[in-house]
C-alpha cells in the first residue's frame, strides 16, 4: 500500500524571515484584545496551542 505523508516544516527560509522572527521577540507585551484574538483562532481550530505551557 502506498501512503503519502505531508508535513509542515516551520522555520525561516531566508535571512530576512529569520530577522523578522527574531525582531518579533522585542514585542511580547500583547494587549488583552490581541491575546483574546490569538486564543480565538487557537481554540476555533480545535487545537489548544497553550496546553503545553499551561500544564506546568
């Protein structure tokens, strides 16, 4: 049986992308509205992106 596997690789594909990603670390002070919007997308898709960090 042939099985096709598809994976998403997350990471920078250029120096400019890497610089943008690192620069994002300089702004971690999200407003409550921004955090609520992030949570909305994280939970609407059925994935709890915070599960690992909240199981401490």
